[in-house]
C-alpha cells in the first residue's frame, strides 16, 4: 500500500512533534498534510483496483467541496449578522460576515470567468484562488489542530492554575471571564480532591476604562466561589496575553522554580495562548472554557488573523509569490 506511505510519514511526523511539544503551529501543518495524503492515497488505490469507483469518488469529492464552500459561506454570513446584532459593529465582530461574503465573491468570480472566458478576469481569478487557497490551507491547519489540541487535558500534579483575564464590564466579571474562572476553579478543586495543593493565579491588569486591576476582581470572584484567599496570587500588571503569561511565569518561578501549571482561557483562544505560552517559557499546557456558539466563529477567525500576523513576513511573502505566479500564468 505504497500510496498511503506519504500519509504515514506525515502522521509519524505529527506524533513525534506532539511528543516533543504539543504547542507548535507546525503540528497543524502535519495534521492537514496527513489527511490530504490519506485522501489522495485512497483515490489512487481506488483508481488501481476499481477505476469506476475512483471516478465516482472524485466527482463526489468535488461536489462535496462546492456544496461545503457554499454552506460555509451562508453559515458565516448568518453568524456575522448575529454577531452584529448581539455584539455591535466593531471590526472584530464583522470577521465572519466578511469571510462569508468573500467566499461568495470568489465563487462568483469563478463562475463569471468560466461563462465569459475573459482572459483578464481569468488572471485575476487565478491570483485570487492561489492566495485564498494558501490562506485557507493555513486556516485549516490552525482550526483542525486547535480542535485536536482542545481534547487534551493536563495530567498529574499541578502547582499552579493560571486564569487569563479578558476585561471587566463596569468593574465586574462578565460572563466570558466568569467561564474561565469557573473552569479554573474546577481544575483547582479536582487537584485538591486528588491530594494536591495548587495555587490559583489571576492574571490581568487595569484597563484605561477600569477602576481597579482585573486580577483583583477575578480573585474576589474565586473567593466568593469558595477558593481560599491564601491560595490565590494576583498578577495585576499585564495588558496583553503575552504579558499575562510572561508576568505570571515570573511570579510562579519566584515561588517554585520547578513549577508545573495549567493555563485557562476560552476554548477559541486556547491554542494561540498555548503557542504564546511556549514562546514565553511557561511550563504547562492551556485548556479552554466554553464560549457562546454564536461568538465562536468570529473569535476563531480573529485568533487565526493574529497568528497569521505573528508570522506576517513569511505569510505575506508567500502571498506575493503566489500572486506573481498567478499573474505570470495569465500573461503566458
């Protein structure tokens, strides 16, 4: 079954990379390449043994891809309208709507190119397909591995449970942050029940529109929920996720240089936080708390955009090369 060898190689690479560190972006690339290679191997195997079946599978996959793209576009547009209605018209809340409209727009370009046969429009369409294909590949890597990463749970003794802040509303803990704190408390209580003695770390500074540090409000929420005050440390200087993790890491190292921790955030944010945790030297994994379903699509797109921009030099470079290749194809 030599046709499945590439899938096996990518799957092996994924396993080895995850054993070394689950918090790497390249794991998502290995995952998607393994799935693609397995699908291609299945088609090649079917072509060798059942040619008619292979043809039917190829057509079915093409139809499924087209229907999936259109269904996704409709879903994203509907979700975007829900986000605008419930959360307002901020740029972040428009992401799913814009993504859905973008898919519809690209589909319209493809159809128009095929109908009119316009060479100029064909060149533009090829460029758009190449660039969107690259971005879509990266998004698939990010999304699928984020889902896989979210299935893992920390095992063994934990010295700290770190909860990342997400902002206060009228100096009170809003539902989004309450979800993180409740998840963190559940992990803390499970550790205590197993004979452990962890410390919770609330991480969040004071925003420009806040009257007190977020960490303080988070600590009060946990104390009211039953966590002893002397088992809570407050990190109240940070203003970004990277600072949350860097400052919390320094605080934990002061108490126990050989600490082991888990970081709690919302599920849509878990993998990017894990990548940042690795970069800032945090010794621990990240877990996610539940998020409202309507909020999740836009939030995931926002997280992907942030990851994309973290590697903007190589990503924009690849987009430029693909655009150039598409333009040259049209000229030739």
